[in-house]
């Protein structure tokens, strides 16, 4: 999302960094205690019965730990992990090739599963339920379908948009985990752990400052930690609270953790649409971003910290939003008066 991460080089650096910091087991995985408990039970029961664990769907905004949990599922159940993603499965044939090459008991991870081709989705229903697929051979009147038995496997699907998954697919997962944004105390744990792994000496209150500004997201926490480390390295000073403030100001991350895109969205709602309501696609066009990015990345966090609310008529800024962005409120449209009568 940030400017500094658009270069391919920066991305691969980020990937290497993420790989190094990824927790390998459920006990190392910070926060999400409910989901952790549920997964632990599911995996232990499967182990006791010597069967493959049920199919698992992991839903939530980017950077909250879906890929990490998929790896942990494979690791904790002592199975190998096969990784693929929705966009890579454009035809039923792509999925057939993937499924027919699975090793018995393997964990198949499909990231961004909502972006898989429709024809593949149908094949996946049968595969998940009966460990079987039908492969079509030939075309037209002469076409026949050849059934193919699959080895037992566990599907782990990840999605930032569980609402886009067709019900029949969603229903075939034995367990769906909804990952939530992390609390500050949990993010401090994530950061402390990362600092130790990176051998980076940083003050406790500096960690707290980063935790409060990382959009409730471990991936962003780790990324900001890295920026602060760069800053301390170049400036040669202590990694204290002031260093964090200076570094984050340099990277356009404000006290609530809003970055450039978050603020562009907020200021569009406030100044161009008088606080809303404004529809998602109109908003996306006005800030030059994909509607999907706004809906899955930007909006969930803005809603969670109370800067916008979703109404049937569109997104509406809350009174707090005007204050935070420092934009004076105009006496505006009837809808606003109706929504916040005592605040005008
Ligand atoms: N619960 C957690 N505890 C510690 N680190 C985490 C946790 N969740 C995510 N991370 C860190 O954040 C990074 C991004 O997590 P990832 O699983 O790739 O997110 P997602 O797949 O949901 O986008 C990981 O590399 C890991 O370092
Ligand atoms: Mg991921």
C-alpha cells in the first residue's frame, strides 16, 4: 500500500523479511486467541483420529496472518504444504492438474480463493466433499467425463472477501476463521518478538508507539519496525519514541496509523462529498484506486477505528473524522443532519 513498497526489489525484500518473522507454530502465533483455540482443537482431534483435518477457510483483511496460519496448519499436523492462489486457477484444468498431483494427506493452500474461475469452483465442491473429480475428455456430443479419485487432503482457503465466495463453496469448509484486527498489546508482542529476531535494540515506549500506528495489522507493524530501524541506523541515535515519531512522519503514517491512501479516501469523503453518504465505486474513482482495494483494505480499518460508518446509501464520515483530518465542518446536506443531529 505504501509508495516505498511498489518497487519489485522492495517487495522481494519485504517477502524475505516476512518469511523470517513468520511464526512457525500456534503457540508462537500472537493474538487471535479464539481462532487459535479452535484450530488447536481441530488439529488435535484429526491427529487423534489419524485423519486429515477438515477444510479450513481463513477470512480477513490483508496482513493479519492468513498465510502464516496455513503454514502452521501444515506444520502442526506434520504434513507438506502445497501453495496456489485463485488468480493462478483460471480454468478447471488448472485445478484438476493441481488436485491430481497432491500427495496423500497434503495441505493445499489456495490464497485469494474468491478469485478462482467459476468452472474450477464447481470442480472444487466435489473434490472437497468426495475427494473425487470428473475430468471432461473431448468436446460436444462425443464428450465423456472420466471420474478420478483423489488422495485425502486438507484445503486451506484464504480470502479478503469472504462475501464474494459462493455459498456452496463456503459451506464445504468444516471451519471458517474470521481474523480480527489486533489489539495494541498484541501488536507490541508481535513487535517485540520481531525486534529480538532482527537483533534490533528498541525502547519499550517506541514499540508502543509503533503498535498504535500500524492499523491493527502485524504485517504493517513489522514493516514500520523496519523503517524505524533504517532511521535509527542512518541517524545513528537510539530507537526511542522520538525516532519512531520522526520516522513515521517521514513515511506519512499519522498518529492513528492512517497512511496516504487512507487519508486520500477520508479527505475525498469529507471535502468532495461533504461527509457522505458516498457509494464505494464513486469513492474509488475519485481517489484513483480499485474499488476492491478500498473495500478490502482501506474501509475495514476506517470503520473499525470509527472514522466512517457504512449505511445502505453509502459511506459516511463520523464527527471524529472531521476532527482528525482537521477539516472544518461545513453546514451540510440533510442526510448529515439526520445522521448526526446533535453534532451540527
Ligand atoms: N499472529 C501473528 N503473530 C506474529 N506475527 C504475525 C502474526 N500474524 C501475522 N504476522 C506477521 O505478519 C506477516 C504477514 O502475515 P500473513 O500471514 O502473510 O498475512 P495475510 O496472509 O493474512 O495477508 C507475517 O510474515 C508475520 O511476520
Ligand atoms: Mg497472505
